[in-house]
C-alpha cells in the first residue's frame, strides 16, 4: 500500500501529536506536603484550608485549583501520619 502526499502529512501530524503528548506527560511538579510537626497530622481539606484559605497564614496562590482533595496532587512523606498516600 502506497501513501499519497495527503496521507503522509496526516500520519506525520498524528505522530507529532503522539510524541508531544508522550513528552508532555511527565511527573507532576506539585510541592510535597512539608515534613514538619505542623503538617504531620493533617487529614482533611478543612485542616489544610485553616492556613491555606483566603484569610489563612499562607493562602493558596492565584490560579490554584479549587479541588477538595489536597492529597491527590500533594504527596506526603513516607512516615506520614495524616491523610492517605
């Protein structure tokens, strides 16, 4: 089967998209939960938002997703006492 010019261009575009998506699918770069006494026993978003809410000591940065699952993105230390890994 011989590809014509149009089919070849289509195949190249599809290959470029696949390569772009593969290279772009690297590990997340979110910050880990700090490994300190203040964060050791945090188990819920309510506890996170006590400090990281709008009026908290260290509010979330602008543009941060309004998700309800902090630990889906932010990883915990190995000996974590708080939320699930």
